[in-house]
C-alpha cells in the first residue's frame, strides 16, 4: 500500500477526478457568486457593475442585519443544545445502557431520516389552536390555562423551531459523539476508577478531555449546519410572524429569487460563506493553540 | 522552498483564472436576453401555455377550448401545457426569458409585465389590443380598465374577473336581526351583535397575510378615496400619513377585539373558508373566486341561497364610497411578443371569443370576457356576482397592487405582527414606506 500511495501518478489519478468535480460543483459556484456580488440586476435586466455597493447596502439594511442576528442566535442556541444533549445521550449509551443501547440509539436517531417539511407539519399540528387544536394546547387547557398561539409570536416560533431541530438532530450528534467515546481505551477508564474517580469526576477529568477532538468536530459541524438553517424555519412559519424569524438564507432566497435581485442575493451568500469560514477557522485556531500549549 | 513557492504560484494563478472566469460569466449574462432584435414572426410549432399549479381550472378550460371551439386553431398549432408553482413564477419566468425560451402564453409576476418591469421594459410581452385586433371587443371594458390599472398596459387576459367584498351568512344575519352594514361603524356594531349571539363575526386566513391586508387596504380606500394607493406610488402621500395609519389601526382593532376568533393568525385559506361555509363564522372578506367553493354542495353546508355578498362599507367622513368595489383580473397571463405570429393570434382570438361562455357554463367562473350566447342554469351566487359586475361604475385595486415585489411581500408578512400587536400601526406603515422608498 505505501508503495501505491508513494507513486505520484497514482495520487493524481485518484485525486484529479474528485478534485475536478469538487472545483466544478463547489468552488466555481462560490466564485461565480462572489463575482455576482459586485453587480446589480438579474438575467433579464442585465447586470451593472456597482463595486462594493452591495456590501455597503448589507451593513445598512435593517432586514439583512435582523436576519443575520436571527441566524447567529439560532446557530449559537442550537449548537449548544445539540452538542450538549447529544453528549449526554452518548454518555447514557456508553455508561448506563452499554450493550443494550442499540435500540434506544435507533429510536433517537430515527427523526433524522424524516423530511424537514414533514417534521414541520407535525410540530405545527402539535401546537395548533382553533378548530383543529393540537395536544400541546389540550394539555395547557387541562391545567386551566388558555390556548397559546405559539406560531403567532416570535419567541413561540423560535422555541418550536429549536425544539423541532433538536428532536431531529440530537440522535445524529449522539451517535457521532458515541463513536468518539468508544475510542477512549477501557484501560484508561479502568485505571481512573481504580484511582477513585467516578461519576462526575470521571467525566470531568478523563472522558471530557479525551473526547475533546470529537466534541470540537461536533461543534464545527453543528454551527455550520445551523448557520445555514433554511427549510425548517421556512416550512414551520415562513420565517414569520412577519420576518422576525427569517434567517439569512431565507432572506437571500427571497432577494435573489422572489425580488429578482441576483447581485444583492449573491452578496448575502458571500457574507454567509465568510461567516462559516471565520467561525471554523477561529475554532480550529483556538483548538490547535490549546494543543500546542 | 522553490517547490513550495512554485506550487503556491500555481494555486494563485488557478484561483485568479477561476475568478476571472466567474466575473466574465456574470458580465456575459447581460448579452442577448434583452436584445429584441430576434423579433416576431418566428412562431414555434406548439402553443405553449404556462399556468400555475394552483389554478388547475385555467388549464382545464384552455384544454376544453382546444378540444371544442378552438379545434381548428389547435390543429394548426397544438396546445402544450407547462406548470409552475405560483410562488416560483418570478424565478421561472426570469430564467425562461433570459434563455429566450418563454412560452407563447404565460403567467407572470405583476411587477414584471409593467412598462418598467423586467419583461415590460425589455419589450418581451405583447399588447393584447394589437394581438386581438377586432376580437378585443370580447374583453369587457371594466376588465380591460382593471388590467390597465394594475399593469399599466394591456398585457394580461382577464381569465377571471374578481370582485372582492364581504360574503355573509344571511341566515345568521336574519337570526341576529342585522342588515347589511353600510358604514364601518355599522360593521363593528354588527360584529358586536354577532359575538353577543355566540357567533364568530369574521373569519380570515391569517397565515396567508393578504386577506388581512385587504381589509386594511379597503379601509384606506374608503377613508382616503379611490386614488389612495396611486398617491403612494407617485409620492404625493406617504403611508405614514395619519389617514393611512388609521387603516392599519382599524385592522389591529378588529383583531384585538377578537372578531376573527381563535387561531386566525396561523389559519390557512381552506380552514377559513370551511369556517364560513359550515356556518361557524358569519362573514368573510374574500374575492368572487370563492364561488367555486360556494357552488360545491360538499363544501357549502349553509346553502348557496343563504349567502350574501356586500361591498366593504363606507368610512364616516371618508373620501371614498361604498360603491367602489375592489376588483382584479387574476394573475397576469401574458403573451410572448417575440414569437407572435398569425397562428398564435388566431389562438388568442378564439380564446377571447369563446372563453367567457364556456367558463361560466362549465365551471361557474365569472371572467372578464363577453359571454357570447345564452347560458342556462347559472348558480344563484354566481348570478348575484354577475349582476353586481354589470352594475359597477368604479373599481379600486387592492392594497399591494402597485407596490414593488419586496414591499408587496413585506405588507403581507408584517401583517401578522400588526394583528398580534407586536408592531404598532405607525411602525408597520413606516417599515412599508421605507421599503417603497428604497425601491424608488
């Protein structure tokens, strides 16, 4: 094997087709979008070069800044929730359920395979009010409370969106972190136990440091995925009420395709890409520094 | 070291080349698409028609024409249907137009076909007065004037001619002892009486946004006058003026008084219609397209003879009056100017001559075309709307009709914040006005 991979020709043969596809499908559209962000217009009206005007507009556009705020808020809350709940579930699988965890793992993972729109419809009907009231309000009524129209308020919609996304994704993060925990050698845990570490102390001083790399990957994974949230907020309440839960991706979609402003839409896409890159690089940098220390 | 810097140089060159290619691609998007030089006369073999998924009736009606009265035109140029989701119209039509691949007859966004819109400015949509020639007389004058008011030119066929007003349940009105309200104050009094009698006074599909902004818009038309929204477009008035803010406040008050019932903000169109047609709600502001639901006995449990239709009431001291009905002529259905030719013109001529009668006879649709010939057995509710159409002297558009695409969307989406009280009427109008200003 080392001889095969030591051969430059083999490396090229194996790498070039994949790299070419990657460049064609990923890099070219990104650069295309970057190019478009210096123009104004659309395919019909034609494009006019406007320099950095679109970027200047972005930072004075109240709707865009609001959407940016929604995106970051959602990403921060979701990342914290997904990774924490996922980690707790992984600990449960490894230390409590042990070999019997397969069934629970499958059940918790199951929502991940459901289409987001179907899940949104499900959650919408769970919190529905009026003639087809959902079980959540039935329970509130049971305890003497008045029905709440969750999706008519910003906080209500955000809460449902967070719970819904958590429900669908926690199984995935649990499995991801579970595999990381399995990599921790049994001997290390055993010797820590012999040294008297158990419960929280074991987790705090042994498990957590040893699973740090996979935790870091999960955080990067989760943050990048949630920064690009689109379908769940669109299907749940169309970014509403108003545009109060509309993330940057939805604002980008509307700008480019509903208002036919391809240039400005591309600018928003570029800013979102930069945001993902900056975050990923920052996390990488800080983690490599810590490793060096 | 040398190796390292060489590969880095290669990488940089590659990156620069890609950027240039991308930028060149962007600049290339300008070419061809708006060039009108290819001109008419280049007729395709098929009469391609792009309609919305949501409007199956139009496809069915056009197919019936192709199989019936327009068989000759169809033999010369067979009809071919294409579909799109209504929400994707702008995107789809923009792409098709940029590739010179527009169908012969297609749905388009309101803003696109105006003289200043992407299609209008590029000369891509034909004027039906030129296309139809003598057959233009088959379009009712009121419908033609509505089309011209909305689009600024005769670039759409009035497959529907919709009046908008308040549908009400006559049985409930009789039981509670109320008459058709003539003024807005009487409407509020009627709502109070209905609520006291245990009925939900009004139903609205809050999730759709527009049914709520229509109420606000009509209040403004009655308060400011029929030119209320034209004044906003030409800049002689602002939505932040108190008489416009009063419209937003009126809508907010209706919602906070509880007249729309529980859960209206997340209610869809179908549920709201069901509330009215099953007798749960006494009134519903909607267009005459509701006739297809009213004429369906499976949906209509209150009986078609028990349904009344009244215009939005007058506002005391306002410059508008109750007889100025809100009217529209459906979504824009434009004709491709570039591929216009004798066979396509013959198709449009046949549609203009026969659509009115066929749509009324087979589906109870009130269109903006002349009904050439006798139609027997018209449903009572349809007849009522037809008679009303014949009586109308002056019409008004809807609230967002003259807005750009972004402001129109904002009016609708922010409506839910307004009715929930999360946004004050002043803030609602200020946000909308600033979006309109930005577009100008």
